[in-house]
C-alpha cells in the first residue's frame, strides 16, 4: 500500500469500511512490519478486518483460534509419531545405529506444521497470521508468543531456530476478557476498536446489503445506534455487533420491510440479540426504542 488513503479504498473494495484511525494503525503495521493488536468488544469487526486485509494483500490467511487450555503443539507444531514409529521399525532390522535413527526421525518431513510455523515458512508473498481471541489463551502461551512477536522466529528443540522466510503480517485480536501481559503489548502496535458511528454503520450496510435500499439502511443504522447509545446500552447484556446489524438488514430486506415498526422489531429481535433476557427487554421496549431521540 502506498498510502493510508489507498489502503482505505482497497479495504472498501473488499466490503470493509475502516475509519481513518484504524486504517492508520494497519498501514503502520504493514510499513514497520510489526504485529498489530486489536482490542475491542465482540462484533466490532476485528476478525473481518483480517479477512479483508488478506484479500487486499493477496496473502494466505492462517488463523489460530485461541482458547483456554490450548497446547503449544496446536499452535506451533507436533511430530508425526505414527510415521516416526514406522521408520524406526523399518530401521530395526538394519545395521543403522541408534543415534542415526534418532536423527532421521527428527527430520522436517515428519513435522506437522501448525499456524505459527506455517506463517514463518510461507514463501512470497507471505502469509497473514490471525491470532484470534488471544485473551482466551493462558499466560504460558503469551510467554511463548514473545519470541515470535519480537523476532519473527520460534525455537524447535530438535531442529533449532526457525526464522521467517517472509515476515508474516500478524494480527492479534482480544475481546479483553482479561488483561494481556505488558510484554505482549510492547511487541505490538495497538489499536482499540469501538463500534462504528451511525454514518459508518450506514456505509457498511449499504455496501454489504445493497438490496436493503437506502431508506431501510438508514432506519437500521438509526435503530442500532440508538440501542448502543447511553440511553439503552445498559439495558442489555451486550450491544449488537456489526455482524448482527448486517444480518438483521438482510433479514429485513428478505421480508420486504419498508419501515421498521414495533412489530417488525419484536419479530426479528433474535437477529440483534442472542440472549433470551435481551430479546425480552427489546420486546417490552420496542415502541420506545423506535422513538427518535
């Protein structure tokens, strides 16, 4: 990308509407070849940014979905033990020495590469590695990531240090279910992603759901902005994300909705909220929510 503006246009062409602060963070991460940590509430578009950026850069997307109790072998590598055992059995009947057999079974051909190692060993134009919801992993995994994030390399005891053939573009996302260690943050550029304002949400709906029409798209953007606003946000367990907005827009267009009224809002509440209590709250307050501020 030659400029922030060209990056914005390229992402828009892929259906993603970034604000300028986000585009600046991504641009700097690309230019400085630094990992980018994106924190924010669920549903603000962190993962979708990685997907759109992959298409813009024409790189391979490698996704590491983090979770509590994730083991290192699921992130980096593991040995193909079955193939190693077959090799050892075949060598038992020969005069091959034990040390030589051990060297032979710990060869790259017996290595099962997971996302981190794949990212380091991807040739031109390189990969985009998405380390998704890193806050769900435990602290030992964070400690392991430091070498990768700081030097784009990892250490494999049997093979030594593996350095990146082409520096992968690396995005980490966090829903901030817990605070990440400062050592991780220092190795990354950082950007807090918030929900889009009403105008950007309208642009997203218009671009991704053209069948909704301009009048309906405006109503959708107005309602969602109201639900996320100070008057209503505290009434719900969480605010609708961008994905929910887009899905709701598609559903309304499929129903042939011309105008959002309390009945339509009540009948489609399950597209905006995924908790029974939130749906009940919206059902009770549908008329009030639709009243202009």
